[in-house]
C-alpha cells in the first residue's frame, strides 16, 4: 500500500513539472477522486501538483492530483507521454489536501463564462427577472448586463463551492429549477421581504435578499451599474451559504451552520475566490474584529455552543449573535483544520447530508413534509448522534484541552 501511495505521489510531482495544459485538452469527461465521487468537467490546465477543472456551469475548481483516482492520474500522464521513474521521489504533501476527506484547494468562477438570460420585465410592478445557471434574480429596478454578471458570479461561486465539498450534498431549490434571489432597491422593499434595520441582507427558507447598496450598485441613467467600491465583501456568500445548506441546517448543531456561514464569508472568501490553505492570518483578523465588537475568546462559552440546540438560538441580541458566530467559526476551524486535517468534520457533514437527502426524497415521493417512517428520531436527536460521533467519546474537559492546545499551536489563546 505504501508503495502505491508513493507511486501516485510521484505521478503528481512528475506532472507538476510539466508545462501547463490549456484549451487544447478541454473536452468534457468524468473525473473521479479516491473516494469514488465524480464530476463532469473539462481540464483547463495542470499547475504544480494540482489541476484546474472547468465544470459544466462554467465554474473553475482546483483539485490536487494526488486526490484523484489512479485511472485519472494515468490519463493525465498519457496526455503528455509521461512515464513513472523506477525509484520513487519524496512525497509532496504541503501543497495538496491529504486524507480521505479534504477541502478543495480553491474554487473560482469566471464571470465571462456565465450566461445571463433576461426574463420578465414589468415596469409597473417594478420587477425585472434575470437568470444564471442556478439562480433566478428578481430585481426591483433594471440592471445592466455587466452588473448582472458581477451579481451572478458570487452566487454561482457559492453553488460551485458546494459541488466541490466532499459531503455528497446536492443543494436543490424548494420549488422550480432555480434558487430565488430578490434584489430590493428601497428600504421599504427590503423590509417587506423580511429585512431588518441595520442589516444588508437576509434569508428565508427558500430565498435570499440583498440590498442594492450591499451589492455595490450605483444608478447610471435609467439602470443600475456596478461599483466595486460600494460592495460589502462576502455579503452574498453568507446569505447563499444558508440557502445551499438547506435541509442540512436542522440536522446538525447551530455552531456548524453559523460557523460555516462565517468561515466561508470572512475567512475563505476573498475577491471572488474561495481558498482553503494558509488561512491563519485571515482567521486572526476576523477574531480581532469580533473581539473589538465585544465578543470573547471564552472556553466555557465555546463548550456551551458545542452542545447548544437550535431551540437555544432564539435570542437576537446583537452581542449574543456576534459571540455565537465567533464560537461557530472557532469550532468549524478546529474540527475542519486543526484536528485530523478535517476528516472528522467532513464525515460529520457527510452524514448530515445523507440524512437530509433521505428526508428530501421522502417528501418528494410522498408529497408531504415529515421524515421517513424508518427514522423514528427527531432532528435534534439525530444532530446529537452526529455530534457524539464527532466527539468520539471525549467529555467537555477533554474537548476544552484539545481546543486550547489546537488554537495555541497557531498563536490563539483563550481568556483565563
């Protein structure tokens, strides 16, 4: 087994030394990773120990060669006529995710690859419809084609991220074929959708809504154009993450959902790209902002968040929300990066995804809400079961010690 692993890693190194591959090899094919997950995509280039794939949606995803099935690694070799050396080279692990479950290296979407379709235009009702690959946008004022490309890029980016995660989760709109996004122009329209004072965006069970100002819109003549200087960085990411998580939300503890939303929005996302390596400086910057806002690095509060059910999340006081989001971020980062390279966390999310898909299939088959009859436990009991597996028998004292040591290793210390 060790010899085989070394052989695969040698292939990755060899390929990493080859010139980049571009459009000449861009036919669509099915790619498979070492866990059997598949995706249909075109090869854009080989870059170092990674390949860049372009999905059917037009989104691009960076994948470590070492995580691909052996058949795909052999395919890459054959494209350049490469042969394996007889003696294995030293394995390279620093630039590629390792373990059976891993974060993608990076995810990005090329705005030029997106197609925007204009739909209904109702000036009297002030409704202007547009569509990209996975989303339908209902704007309350007309937008230029350029601004719609910018709008769609971040939404499609989050959709592509969820396709790249190793959870086998398939986000799906509650109704129709596209996820709904509302773009209100005025404060009154924003409030009517469920927005609150001081917020830039919001979400419902099956749609999200974002203020024009948060999107970076400015009026130019009769339409709105795009001004990147006005855009709130990551705002779309947080709202769309909620939408993509969908039925999974009730099957894991709140810290996981809140933490993922904050992690994707503030740590992993930057200027139109998701990156999942070398994130410590971004994490520390976000923690500092939250501490400045009154949150605390408090272990007692963190352990309490680990076990808190959704029924305990009813208090909307800003200070409590800030603390809950920070606690969620810390737990996601610990389980997702500091402990076993995130494999336990990915398995936790994969089990929740599997259960959510079963519930979805039951509703679609039976035409009603509820859960499959062979699953007698309610969602809170199910979430507790997934958490027990993640904790692997550790009590609160052991978890506190692990969290303290893990964050200390990257220079983050909890208050005494």
